[in-house]
């Protein structure tokens, strides 16, 4: 199960980091208190599943795919940054939903719920980005 704990730890980190990027865009770029609060609450909801045994299962040196791909190094717009980070969070949520089926089905449901919340938040943030970009180009 150590390998599964490692899988869970990596995806929890990926999910939390992506949420933070999106939260900060909502907060500092768009000054949207409601959306940034929703993303912050979602990020804080992850605390209940953190575990020291997962952190101990980390193997950064042994990670066979830690190098960055070329596509990860470039974003052409703020919308690209938003899309990339929502994709990261949604994919991580799906991995966590599936992985927790092995050892904690109730947590599996938590991540299914988070994934669907992310779909809604993505639409809201992209709508906001498009609205702001349209109003700035006038």
C-alpha cells in the first residue's frame, strides 16, 4: 500500500497547488472575493485526508517522470493558465477518487464531489476572465 499512499500524496499536492494558483488569480487578478473564497474553502477541505504516512511514502529522487515537459513551460495567456490549472486539479481529483476506492471509499466520494465543484468553478472563472478581457479591450 506504500505505493498507493505515494500516489495519493502526489495527487493531493498537485490538487492543492493547482487550487492555490486559481485562488490567487481570482483574488489578485480579478478581485473576486466570492470565487477566491470558494477555491480557498475547497483547498482547505483537503486537510482532512492529509497523513504523515503519505508524506513518508514520498520518493522525489525515485520519481521516474518528474522532469517538466515543454508544454508545461509555456502559457500564452491568463486563460491558458486557468485552463491548465483546472485540468491539473480535475485530473488529480479523479485519480484521488479512484485511489481512495482501495482503502477509504468515503474519501473517494469526497473527491468525486470536489471534481464536480471544480467543473462549476472552472466555468465561473473562465466566464469572469472572458468578461474582464472583453471590458478591457473596449
